[in-house]
C-alpha cells in the first residue's frame, strides 16, 4: 500500500513445456522495491498449485490468493497421473507491510471452480470475492463469482466459504 513492496504470484510452472503439468506448489513473493534498482526478494509464502489472482486487504495485512490447481488441464489426461484437477482452491497469506514478510495462514480451501482468475476484498477487508472462468462441464456455459468471509475468531485468520455465488457467462476474468 505504501509502495515499499511489490507482490507477485509465482505459478512454479518452470520453463519446460510440461512444467505446468508437473508443477509443485506456487508461492507469493514479496519484493522490496528500491528506487536505485537494487530490488530484492524479502519473503516467499508457499500457497498451493498454480496461484493466479490475488488481492491485498485494505489494512495491508492479508492476501487472498486463488489457486488454479491443475483445473486448466484437459480431461483426456489421466487423473491418477495428473491429479488436483477437479477443484481449484483459495489460500490466505499474512503480510507485514513494514518488513514485507509473508506467511501462509490458511489453505488450500476448496473452491468448486475451473480457472479462478481474480480475487478482490471488500472495503472492510472482511469478505473476499473470487471469479472463476467456467464450470467443470463437457460444454461449459457458466462462470461465477463466489464469496468467502474472513474468520478472525481464532489465533489466525481463516477463509470461510459462503453459499453466495453469482452466475456469469463463461470466460469471466477480472474483478475491481
């Protein structure tokens, strides 16, 4: 929020043509921004497979991350060999804006979706919306936005799925 750190998602796909099929957990990187150009990675928080969209809450303390898992793989590939394709997931990462330190605190939390694309917090930082590209179907027609609440009742915050889901046409990508 103050420009001292840049945050980015690393899918961990690697440079090889099959790396998106054999990838391990992705991560959120926190990079200390230096006006002189000496930028450096100060923290890495491991999330789940293939993190895509994420958002920082208005307080600057939590990141909600949408993980594609392997929902992008075609159904013709054997599930036993290339698992984690039926559902995507969400992760929650604690972030220290002063130091750039980040730590995964929750997840992966199941998300019944294919290719979650983007995440956005509400103004209070208590609700997260995630948009998914499409349903899992032989002939997908629908996408949707689903809401998660941030449960702060325990020692660490948690993502709590809600039943709220708004249908959209297939192909939804961005939230603002």
